[in-house]
C-alpha cells in the first residue's frame, strides 16, 4: 500500500496563494497599480481612436488597444492568485528545495500582448507580410520558451537551456526591428515616430531577460516583490507610454498612414512585395 504523500505547495489552493500575495505589499501593489493604469489606458485609447478612418490606422489602433486589454486581464489573473503558483526550485538554484512564488501568468499573457505591439509597429513601418509573420512568430516562440524556463523544476540547467532558446528567438525579433523595419519605415515616411518607438521598445524589452536572470526565477538576487515591480515598471513604459505615443501620432498623421499599402482602401490594397 502506498502512503499518501503530503500535498506539495504547488497545489496550494488559490486562496492560499492569494493570502501570500496580499501579505507581500510590494508584490500586491505592483499588480494593482497596473490594473488601474491599464483601465485608464483603455478608456484613453478608445477616446484617442474615435476619428481613425483608414484600414491601416484602424488596425494599428485595435492592435494598440489590445495591449492594455490583455494587460488588465493578465494582472487580474495574477492579483487573484489564478496565474501565480508555488514552484519547488531544483538543485543548483539559489533557493533550491524552497517553494518560490512564480507569477507564470505574466509569461503566458506576453504571448498575446507582445505580438500586438509588434503588429502595431510592423503596420507603422508598412512592412511586408513575411517580415511581419517572422517577427510575430519569433516573438511567440520567445514568450512560450520563456514560460517553459520559468516552469521547469526538474533541472536547473534546463531552466537556462530554455532561457537561451528564448534569447535566440528574441535576437530574431531584434533583428527585424532594428534592420528590416527601420528601412521599411524610412520608405513609408514614418521614420521619425518609428525610430522613437523602436528605441523605446529595444531598450525596454532588453530589460525583461536581464530582470528574469536577476530575479527569483534565475539567480534569485532580487526578491519576488522587487522582481514583480521591475516587470510592472517596464510594462508601464513598454505598454502604456509606448501605446500612447503611437496612437497620438497615428491620430495626428492619418494621411501618411492611409497612403501605406494596407490603408489605401477599406478592403486593403494588394501589397507590392507579396
Ligand atoms: C524572458 C526570459 C527568457 C529570455 C527572454 C525573455 C524576454 C522577454 C521579453 C518580454 C517582453 C514583454 C513585454 C510585455 C508587454 O506586455 C521571457 C523574460 C529573451 C522581451 C514587452
């Protein structure tokens, strides 16, 4: 007869996880501040897009609006304890054998929010479908393997293997942003705003893997609360400030946007390169 093993904390109930979150002021506030900001951003962006007309501008607007919409859902999942769980870290990890609170829902929902950011940027640069597809699929690969890196508890080395695979996907995204889309944007006449948003995106996005490595998932040099505030801080600029700058420009420059390949008519003109 097999003895009944004590339930691991990984299977802690949602209310136990919720209690743990609420007892950590830093962690809890990092989540609720973003719920509030995402709510304000949604209302503001709906208002800012009210007069947008061309197909391309509308697409940019909806993609941009989806960023705070995904964000508010993501942070509600985290704040309720639904998408945060305890993981027992493997041998080799600084917190080996301990139950560490992992906000895995973040990595999961990045799979939905970051493609929207890239879709908006790609449309702004008026890129071709192949390059857009490349950037978005590489980005999804980055997020899913990043989720795997956070969830693997069988081997410390394999956490870092997934981390490196995720970084490889990230390099492809950076290449598209820095090389391909920069020249597309120059040809489309959207260079000024694209260069600003590209810089903001590249610099802030680089912060995520650095934070992952320093935080509780990686070398555990930062506490769970500080790591969470790090991501929340990056999110505030990478999502809401980014989206605000983009929408403000699109609303004020609809003629430039409408003359692009995806904005010429309601049905969309045939792009010249695909
Ligand atoms: C991880 C860890 C594994 C290696 C790499 C990562 C990169 C994450 C990035 C996230 C960007 C998120 C944004 C969210 C907005 O909603 C998964 C941290 C490369 C770049 C902008």
